[in-house]
């Protein structure tokens, strides 16, 4: 992370895929938001479950090129917990894979710094559920 007294909001997202390789378009999209400075990836772990139920787990400091994740920039902070991974392990279907990504919304650092400098504070950050957004966008 770049130096700031106010980090942006930090979130965890789980992205799942069929098979054992992350699609190149997904890697490119993730790299683009990182390269533009919108987010900083703080941790990333790849999981896959073979058809026989065997689990594979690869952390970001291990070779990730063959998984389709080459070139993703990560400011490794080891934020993902075993409890986080247990949820993914328990729900991952055979023949699928997932990347668990913890990221900071880097774009918000400057805004948070400006709010603090003005004597304020970022008092609340709540992620609106995806279903709520879809319903609002579908409404006439």
C-alpha cells in the first residue's frame, strides 16, 4: 500500500470458475484495476477441487503462472484467514476453482485523507448486496 494515514475500504471477494485455470480475461480485468490504482490486492489464494474431491491450494507467493494468474500485482499482506478459506473449501464444487482476493479500494485513500484533513472521519462503509443493486437497476 502506498503511504496514507487512511487506507481505503478493504474487502474480500471469492471468484469461482469451471475447471482449474483462471480465464485470461479475468486476469486482465483484475490487473487493469490494480494497474490503474483503483484497488490494491493485499492477498490472493487460489483453490481448486478435482472431480474426485481433492483440494489444491496455492498462495500468491508460490508459482501461479500455470493457473492463469501471471502478472497480477499483489502487495502481500496475508489477510485471508483459515476460516475464510474453510468457507470456500466447504462450498467449492468438484471440477471448479476459485480465487479468494482481499483488496483495498485504493481510490478512496485520497478522499479519506481529505475528509480527515477537514476534521471529519469516514464513519461507515457498508457494501450494498448485489441482489439489491440488481433490483434497483431493473426497476422502471
